[in-house]
C-alpha cells in the first residue's frame, strides 16, 4: 500500500495532514500537546459530519483502528511528525 500526504497545514497549535491510502482518505491532526485526531472520510463522516476521534498519542490511535489502510496512514503521519 502506498500512502500519500495530499496536504500539510501547520498552525501555532497543530499540524493537519490530508492523507490517502488506496481508496481510503483521512484528515489526521497532530497537536503540539501530543494528541492525535483521526477523521476517516467515509460514509458515516459524510452523513453525520463527525469530527473523528482524538487519542492521547499515536500508539493508542493505531490500536483503535483495524483497517490496514488507516493504520498505514497513521504510521506515515507519525514518521512525518518525527522527522
């Protein structure tokens, strides 16, 4: 699977990543406090306009998803943030 960072926006408080892997896309937010927000762009998001889920760190975010594509996107953002 190839993960692509489509857009990266940085503010004083957080960095926002638009990421795609296969047919799945997501908005992943990394806050300066270490919190990670994941909003998968799927049917549920489009209907309910939810903001996704926030996790205290990348490890808990990875543990919350079973989808290989979502996990790959989180890993890619984790690597990008670390560099």
